[in-house]
């Protein structure tokens, strides 16, 4: 667009990919109180504030037990180890995920078996998982990527038939649900990350495993506390490690949790607005029937993705790519890779994450959607 000489363009708002500051502002007072409680208690790792958050998170997810750990990757590793999964075992993981899904498997001593995803949802399905199941397969990790929810009924049925444990990587799906049940509560264990940028984020690293299995929860807690049985200080009954949630993070999470549903509603509304506003050159991911996503990312698919990103950056719009290189193409994971995972590989070149956070304004959404359509159309004209 050429502007007449002297005409100033209407100032378009700069749009960041996310905005943690506004979320912090929402809970300012609760955070001040939390900080006072932590300093007064002098229990900085574990203790009452951690127990309180664990109870709150258990209630939110609808599970009997929650074990706070140091981060989401540890949650995956410790859940697998507590299930007795390790050397010699294979764990099926989607190649279209953050690297930590596979990292947790390798940290547990097991072997990741990467599988492809559905072209519509970009999530693993029972049909992409089934061919990877062999005599050594012990578990499948399902990932609620972007906050979307895989077709859990099919996957749970397949797991029952084949005797696999279903572990959920719910690190991007705080508050998402499948037929009314919270993601994380559907398999034997649900793994969460509270990294600051997640939909429920601490002021540092944090994570949790949710489960209905009391014995499993106990083993996870022991593994993350130097192998100590509950209440023991001098006995190390398991070959453990250190992976615990600290009180400050727990207090921050307790302060933020009451706003999670409201923030998720705002994220859903923003995604709905994007879907309404974006033209046909911008494809979105499909939502399975029965899934109730609490969107963490709004991922669209466009041709010439990197040029589109540049075009948006020139208009002050930050974007992300989740993820540009599929897990099975990352150097340390190539030895676990099957020949081709065509859907994941094709998607990696097209996916683009648009700004998404609870305080995104209608004006910002309009600006992003309009700019995206403009950029996509311009690039299309250049090609055609
Ligand atoms: C963030 C994330 C993790 C790992 O969480 P950390 O707390 O960073 O270790 C695992 N899986 C997925 C899908 C994630 O997005």
C-alpha cells in the first residue's frame, strides 16, 4: 500500500507472541501475600505451600494425587521410571512435539519410537501409533500439543488391547479436556510443566505428575527425593535423584490457578476470532470431536512460512514455530528415527504460531489476522 505524501499510517499495535507481564499484574496482590508466606515459613523446597498447591492442582485436574517435581521433562522421566519402564523398553512418542517428550523417555533409559501424526490435528492417533507397537513397547506418550486433545477413546482402547501404559504429556494443555475430563487425568499419569511461558506458569521451572494411582504417586515422589521413602531421612530405598517443586513456585502457581479458567476462556475467544477472521490461504489445525482444547498456541499452516514470518515481523507482529525441526531429525535422536514421517515433516515447513495470550486485544487480533491475509496474498501473487 502506498500512502499519499505526508499521510501518516494509523499506528498499528506491536504484537508480541506472548505477554507474561499482564498475567503477573492480574495476580499482583495474591503474589505479594504468597511471597510473605514463603519467607515466613522458611520452608523453601517442599513443605506446606507445595502440599497446598498439589492439592489444588489435584482438585483442578480431577485426580487423586499430584506430585510436584522440578520441571515437565522430569515429570515424564519420573512417571516412566515409576512405572518400571527403562532399559530395553520402547515408548511410542509423536515426532511432532517439543523435544522434551522424547528427552524424558531417553532420560528414563528407554527408547523412543517416533510416530507420525494426523494431517488435520497434527496429533498422534491410534492409527499412527498402532504400527509402532512391538514386543518391547511398554508405553505410549500422548501429547496435547498446542492445547489440542488427541482422540483419547481410540488411544485408550488400543492401549488396553495391547497392554500399554498411557502417559500424557500435558505440558501445553492445562485445562484442556476430553469429553469433560481434564487432560492429564485420562491415562495412568499426566505430566505437566509450569515453565513461565506455559498456560499456567511459575516464576522459574516447575512441573507435576497427576495420577489416581497412590502407589505410583509414592514412587514418583520417592524417586524425585533421592529415593527416600515417605518420612524417612536416612533411608534411600530407590536409586533416586533430585527433582522437587519449591515453595516459591508453588505459591506463585496457587496465586495464579484461580485465574486459569478465565485466562483459558480468553485464549479460546482469541482463537475463535482468528479462525473467523483469517482467509482461505491460512489453514488451522482440526479439533477432534470430543476435544475441549484450552489453547496454548494458535498454530496455522501457510505456504512460504518463513517469508510470511518476515512479512509479519515487518508489521510488528511476533510469531513462533512449534517446531521447526521434527524431533526425529534432531541430531541425538536420529538413531531412533524411522525412514520418513511425511505428515510431521511436511507440517514442520508450514506451521506458524500466532500471538496468543489472555490479554490479547481485539485490535491486536484484527491487526494480526488482516496482516497475515495481506502477506499471504502478496506472496501468492508473486508466485503466481
Ligand atoms: C514445555 C514442554 C515440556 C517440558 O517441560 P519443561 O518444564 O520445560 O521441562 C514437555 N513437553 C511439551 C510438549 C512441552 O511443551
